[in-house]
C-alpha cells in the first residue's frame, strides 16, 4: 500500500484537531463545522479509512503521536510532540490556504 507523506498527514491531523476545537467551542458555526468535516474527509482519503475517527486514529498510529510514543520520547530526551526546533528556517506556509485556525 502506498503511504502518504508524514508531513502531510501531520499537517492535516493538526488542522483536524484545531477545527474540532473550534467546532466544539461554537457548535452553531456552520463554517467551523464545514471545515471540520472537510479536514476529516481529507484524513479519510489520506489514511484509506471510511470514518473520520478511524482516520484520526490511523494517522496518530502512523505518526506515532499517541500517548505511549510521547512518554517514550520524553524518556529518551526527545521532544514530546515530535516537532522540530525553530532552527529549521521554515516559518510560513506556501500552500495558499488562507483561513486556518492553526498558527
């Protein structure tokens, strides 16, 4: 099976979580709900799952960002969230997406 790029999966998982928080904070906001559902669908396509919740779990396993992986990374002295340091030099996004709750 062909697997998606981990950077893309991580980016979409982060967007999914951000839209989820926004949708839960304002359930009547149709834009937030629509964006939440869109990012869920994108994760379904990326991970080859039929349900957004299954896709999120599959993405977390694929990226190894589950609670056990975080504990193992902390124990080994690595960053808990798997992010790179600010020295990487990448500060902005070049994909043209304008409205995103993630900074």
